[in-house]
C-alpha cells in the first residue's frame, strides 16, 4: 500500500500521484507541465498498460493534459471523475490534441527543410476519442467502488465546474487507510460555483499550495473595479484585453460583464462590444449552461429562476474562425477582448497582445494566476519589451491586475479547509506549489495546526501500511541543454567515432613492447592536455 509523488512536486503544474494496493495501480490526476519547470519529474515506475484506474480531480490541463498520452502508451483502465469534469475534459483535451498536432505539423515542416524526418505529435484527437470512452462519470457524495480494495468519494472543491477533492479508502489484508486528495481548493464566495466542501477525517492528506504563502487581497466587490478599468480605457479609445482561462475564468468574466451592462456602470459607452475569442471558451460556456444546476451556487440558480441567462448579454460576440479573430483588431471601436491562454503562452491571446501592448490607450488586465516563466508573469513583473512571434513589442499599454479573482484558496483558505477536519491526519503532504511555497506551507501546517507535514519531491514514496517513507528523494534541477548547430554535431560525431576506433585499436596492443606502449601513452596524454588547454 504505497503513495508515490510523480508530478507537481515543488512545482505548480503537472499534477500526478501513484497509488498502489497490492497489484492494483492507479493515478490521481495525470497533468501536463506548463510554464517554467524547476525540477525533473521521475518517470512513472509502471507501464501505462498496467495502470488500472485514474481519479481525475478536475479538467484543467495541468491535471488532465497527459491522459491522452497515457492512453496512447497503452492505458485502458477507467477514469473516474464527476460528470461535469467529463464534459469539460472532452472539450479541453480535444483542444489540447489539436494544439499538439498543429505544433508537430509546424515542426515537421521545419525539420524537413533541414533534411530530417517528421515530428510526431504528443497525442492526437483519435487518442482523446479513445480515452473518453474510458470515463466513468460520478456525482458529488456518491460512494464509488473501484474494486474490493479501493472505494472513493468526490466532493465539491469549488475551484472549477465539476472540480473535486477525493476521499480514497484503501484496504490490503487487515490494513485500512484513507487518503484525501485536495485537488485544487477553490476560493470562497466566487461567482457561479459553490464553496469548497470540507472533509471530516483522513489518515493522510495531499494538499495543494498554489497560494500557500500569501493572502488574497480582501475584495468584496469585483464588478466596480472592473467597470473602472473599462471606463478609463474606453475613454482613452483603447481596448481592454483580458487573458483568461477558457474554462472557469472566462465564464466568471461574462457573469460580471453582464452585471456591468445591466446596471449601466460604464458611462458613455453603453453598447460596448465584448469578444470571446476562443472556440474552447464558447464550448465550455455551453457546458456551464447545460450542466446539472446542482453544480451552481445559489445566486446563479436564482438568476436562472428569473429567466435570465447569467452568461449572455447584448453586445456579446463569439469568434470561432481565424478570420473572425483577426477582424477584431481592425475594428477601431473600444472593446473588451477575452481570449486564452490565461498565462499568454499560447493561443489567440498572443495575437491580441501583439496588436495592443504597444498602444498606450489599451489595457491588458490579468484576472488569474501567472506561473513563473510565463509571458503573463513577465508582463506583470514589469518587462517593458517582449517578443511575440519573433517580433519585439514595446509594452506601452496599462498592465492591470484584478484582485479577488483567484480560483485558488489563499493560505488562510487552505488552512480553513484542512483545519475543518474533526480528527487530525497522521501526516499531510504538500504539493502543487512553487518550490519554496511548498516548504513554507508545510511549516505553516506544523506551526499553526500542529500537523506532521512534508513537501516531497518527485520520486518520493510513502508506505501507507507502515506509516513511513520508503524512498525520500531530493529535487533534481533541470539543466538547460546547450544548443549545438547541426553541422557541429556531425563533426563532433566524427570525433567520437575516431576516439572509439583509437580505443578499439589500443585494446589490441597487448603484444607490443613496454617502450612502444609508453610512447603511445605519452602521445595520447599530450593530445588530452592540448584539448584541455
């Protein structure tokens, strides 16, 4: 009965943990790494085809994005998650697959011009289609029996539509343990979603720490600060560009913009247009509107009871095609442009940044977490020039931040969630946070709540039956490879081949005289010394 930490160990993305009970093997999340990675992740110690099940906390790509790759490599088990996550994952993973295929196509053209072979995508839409057949939708509070050794229950995590913390009961022989995986714990009092559900007890807890070292600014009103950004930008004749995750944050922004329009909070621009430039966001919004209403908070349900669509309003435009996307920036009318990706590292948002960052009239308004190393983080940190599509762009636009928009609980929110447990856990494992944040939050859990808390690195394995670590690893920093020109690589290859021929020849000189061998030795050492000069 073991728990091995694979991904999001001292990092914010790439969530993945391995559970083993006897011969049964399962994963909790299988996420893609995004942004800057600090440490190497260990490879899965088991083959994809030997994994029996996956428990998916929610649909965000840093938790689900490598599931199609797992399928491609042979996984044919069952993916357990909520019904809303199932619908969102279908949309998001297809979008991710299209990105992988487009990237591979572009790299293939580049490689073929250099005389090399094609580049294979990480996975394809066909892999996603095969994967989705393995999903088994569950509902909040439902006790799900995976097999005679494992049963689980999903509870609302309040982070994204369908997001969950997962209670996992394990039994091996006479030994029983319960592990609670927090998933991403949501921020309280957010629009559309309900607050995160606490859990009474567990032997062990694996908890995220995205904001484990800081507090969100206390903001009771988001609508009016947002309206102020719109007002001053439109008065300047500029656009408000909002990088937003297509799933979750885009829908929240639509919720607030509907209210701003209904209450007439932007003066002189009552009919300002809003463009959602993301087919993924459009499809995801449909899921929000079609899902079971039990996933939504009371306020959203009340608005819908009045016959009002909380995410639709006059002036809302959805851009599906590339031509529609390009046309947005050729319209001089001051407007709101919501586009993904939320951290500005890919997608259509980069085109809108290219057209608006250099304009002092415009505003780029961030409404979500920006991981270290991403373009969004660099803009927030004050860079005055950035490269987009190989072109240097001056940052003249106003760079704004809307506080109170985080989908993650802050330090006190995390403490409140885990502190609600009626029985203290034997230990807490902290992951899904930047390097030092994981350590800081583990210390906070020790000092504030008296919990045993650890921040394991990738590859660390804990024996749940014996209540002790089996393997304790240290972080292995990623070293950036030096890019060597192709021509130099060929010459280097010739040198290595020559050295190998010399070694093979030296091994045949056993019958030569000592004087001759010493002469060869001196010459080889002289060559080595010359190379080292």
